[in-house]
C-alpha cells in the first residue's frame, strides 16, 4: 500500500539528515496517515479512507466530506475518492432537478 493521502495526494518526501559536523545522509519524510471513517451526508453512509491528519482538519474546516470533495481537484484524489465524488455530484444533481 502506497504512503499517499487519498484526499490531498500528500506523498513521501526525501531530504537529508544533517549532523552537528554537517554530514548529510539521505532520509525520508513520511506523511502522517491515519485510517479515518468519515460520514457523507449526501450518500447517507460512512466512508473509510486513509488520509493525512492535515486532510482531516481540512475536511472539518470545509464542513464535511461532501463539500471538501466537491471543492477539491480530481488529480489530487485517489480512484476511490473520485468515485465517491462522482456519486455525490450525481445525488446533488438529482436533488436540484
């Protein structure tokens, strides 16, 4: 399983450990991923995603998963999140029609 956030697309970054003597060795910066269950009001069910804690705060800031997905770009979302976004758009379109 790749270490990538399903909502924001945050990935592993690389850099250097720098010692006091200024020796540099390569290291990896891993995103802080957690398995979270979020509730979609439009779908009326809960969705389990592997997201970063930063994404969890962003979802809460945007008043829920539905608003966050509708505002986010498709290239940042995983295939699973894109499928959920498509379902939400379909239900919202049916509600307005």
